C-alpha cells in the first residue's frame, strides 16, 4: 500500500493574510505508453510514460480571499476565457471533495479561479490534464505560503498527487520533459499516487522532438474516457494489456537511451493501436478512430517507407493523430503534412507543438 498520509497538510500552521493570488501555466502531455484502466481513486492499472508538451498549455490564476467562517466545503467561482462558467463547477467541486483531507486550509478561503488555454477549447486536445495541473500548483503555492518549510521536491510531488485526483493524466503535466506515472518494478521512486520525471540518460534527440497534432475530429467523443476506463474492469484482455504496457515501457526507455528511433517508432505505434484495440474489444465495444484517422496512419506508413524518415504516430482516446518526429527532420515532415495530411484534418486545422519542460509560475 502506498502512503498518501504524507500529503496531509499540517493543520497546526495558520495563515493570517487576508488575500493571496497565484498564477501557473501548466502543459498538456502526450502519452507514449498508455494507461487504460484504473481503480478508485484515480489509481492506474499500469504505468504510463509521456512527453510534456511546450505550446499546448493552460494558464490559471487563483485568488484566495480569507473568510470569516469556515464551512465544510470549498466556496469558489470559475471563469474560463473571462466568462463565468457554472457548467464546469460540478467537476471542480468533486475535485475539491477528493483533495479535502490533504488541503484543509482551503476551507478558510473564497476562491476565484480564472483559467484559459493557449490552444482552442474545441481543438481536440484534452485540457483536463493541463487545467487540473495548473489548479493544483496554485493550491500548492498557497500551502507553501502557509508552510514555507516544505521542500521543492515535496511541492511538485504533492502537486502531481493533487492533480491526479482531478484527472489521472494531469499527474504527468506538472514536470517534464519525460514523465512516468504508475508503480513500475524498474523504478524504485515510481508511484501510483503521483508522477515522476525520468532523469536517466535519454538520447538528446528526444529533448527537441516535435509533436504536430492533426485535428481529425473536434467534436465530442461518443464514449468518454471515464466510461472507457470503467469498461476495463471486466475486459477479457485487461490483465494481459497491463503486463504488455509495463513491458513496453521498459523496452521504450531502453530504445530512448540508445537513441534507437526505429525501435521507438515500433513501440509507440504499437501502444497507440493497443489502446484502441482495447476499446474495440470492450463490452460494449466502440471505435473512436474516424476514417480519416486511418487514412493518415496509412499515409504516414507509406511516406516513412519511401523517405526513410523517422516520423511516427500516436493516438489518445480519440480520433486525432499526434505526429512525432525529430527536429532535424522537421522541414521534410512539415512539407509532407501540408501536401498530404492537411486535407484529411477537419477544416484543415492542426497544431504544431514540441517537447517541453513542465509547468512554470507566472
């Protein structure tokens, strides 16, 4: 059993200041090794590995105003792009309930949350990871103000822990560039409770990797990720999939240390297709890929075979395609995107991104 008691705030330390404001910018991330299947509360069935992104980010300001009374629930208002959004409140309220044992000081404040994305809200990039990470970091800035003795390492570890309770993948959006979430036998510091940066020697080529997000379908998914995760509980292939993911993670890190791009491509694409294979063999089964998703995949395979370049794809739980490639091959790959793939994107929309370094306080 992993110890979440380490994250309970020191309730004997009080803060008398009447107002605080903190702003954090947190990135989205793209999983190379996927997690699909979890247990309560937001604990993964297998370890996952992700690139932190650079440009696709959420910027969140939280204003904390001291209250004269301390009810048992957190009182907050939320603004997205400057507009009050009560429709987002149930998810945030549930988040505050989950983190209440670890952040009792929040009950002393009225919160005003102001958030926005650097990418279009309907762009097909999940903003829950970056959004929950930014919110968790603002909360940790308040805790650090109340209790300056907490270390930097604890600050980021608890931020990842809190973010996970809002969205599992948000645990991987606190630090960067390569992040591991979930207990794995080869990493003694790994945990299901929070994500950790991989600090072992990775070939420098991956520090500047590009991620072009091809927006195939910007509509709402027919099956949410939450429902998809639940379907893994009785999935006939679940246990084998969890074992596969953990082995793939080991193999992928070996390839990244060696700078073996062909091995990297093989494992990353296999992971993406394994994720969607689990969806297609659930009960009930479902398909989130669209016809143009498959057309793009086949074009990538054909172009890679003819050009000998090292581009590959990965997929999240949706139809959009993440095209990964080394910075040194960007000119040729970008021409391929414009000439062959753009017409397969909805409204010819795509987002150019790259590997980033994690969240920053503004």
